[in-house]
């Protein structure tokens, strides 16, 4: 349990590791709790980096069996340092991330990351408020062999899954990201959002395989500012059911929205595939 009336620094986290190796944090049935409501109050300086578990530039890390609750930032942060611009060989398994301020899990930079059998629920506080967010900060960072498998994202204020790659460039190592057998449900925003893969952005593949998106307040999937020349976005055997529920009948929203918002990011929009997918919807709309 985080100490009451402590963690006054904006980056004070319950557990922090920098440029470290060979770490296991395991505790089936164990709860690691912070005091999110306190950090959001006037008694604390506004910040979004009071994580439960904060790893940057680390190698050979295993996190298993924990319930991570009520942080002032992310349940788990996977980031970079100047000395090591990515985390490497990391497994996050059987973890619950509940009621965090910014994200259930943030992945900034990682090579060989497996997130498996995890639940990210109830994120609310400051944007993006996603269940899981893959969002690098610099072009030299990496998202290589990142696999999210058998996970659930539910009741988050932001997207269940967010992939935002604007800082990456053509010089960045091609991304390889797979979401497999994941279930996004009952969020207040998009189920899945993929954005800002620019004309000068990275190559590679972002794939969603056997995923289900249902009962989200806004759209089921939102792909925006996605260059036809950048990393391919592919949906395989995915299902959207009862999504974009917030709109009135005269403007009922769209289950899947593909749009260009900023020509400064891309002028050549596209590079998106749907293979054996289905939308189940009862509203009279596109």
C-alpha cells in the first residue's frame, strides 16, 4: 500500500527500475494499491507519472499475478532511457490494472514484449485514459515483437487499445505489433484507435487478430492519419458488435471510421486491410 500523504513528486512511483536487468515481480493474489483520488486533489501538484510499476531501459523482466490499483499514472509503464532507448525481453502475465489515472499499461519503447492474460479496466483521469497505449516519444525508440494476447480492456474513459506512432520516422526500425484474442468492451470512447503513422513514419505491421469489440460508447475502431506508405494496419477475423452507441438516431455515429485529419502527417491515406471481419449492428447507418 502506498504511504498516505506521500508521493508528492510528479514522478514518484510505487516501484521504479532504470537500466536494470533480471527483475521478477510476482504475487498471485497480491494487490499493489495507491491513492489516485489524493493525487487528483488540490493537495497534489498535477502530474500523470505516479505509476504503480515503472520500468525504463530494463531487460529480462517478468511481472506476474498482480492486481495493480489506483495509481496517479499508469498501472505499468514500459519506457526508455538515454542509455537504453527500450525495454527488452519482458513478460507481463495474469495482471489486473484497475482504476488508473492515465493508462492501464503504457508501452513507450519495447523489444520482445509479451502481455498475456491481463485485464485493463476503469482508466479515468487524464488523457489518453486508454486500457493500453503504445505511444513512443522519439524516433530512435522501438516497438518490435510486441504481442498482446488474451487480454481484456473494459470500461475505460479513453480507447480500449490505442496505437499512436507520430514521433516515429522512416529511420525507425519497422514496427511489429500483434493484438491477438483480445476483447474490448463498454468503454466511453473508441474500442481501438490507431493514429499518426505518417508519410515519414515507420514501416512494419500492426495486426489485430481474432479480436472482439463491443458495447463501446463511441466507434468500434478509429484509424486516422494513417499513411499508405507506412506500417500496414490489418484486422483479421475481428468482430464489432453494438458499437458507437452514443449517437442519437439522427446522427448515430459509425462503427468503423477511417479518416484523414492532418495533411501535415500524411497526404497519402491508406494501408489498411480487413480480412474475414464482421460488423453486427441494428442501426440504420453506414
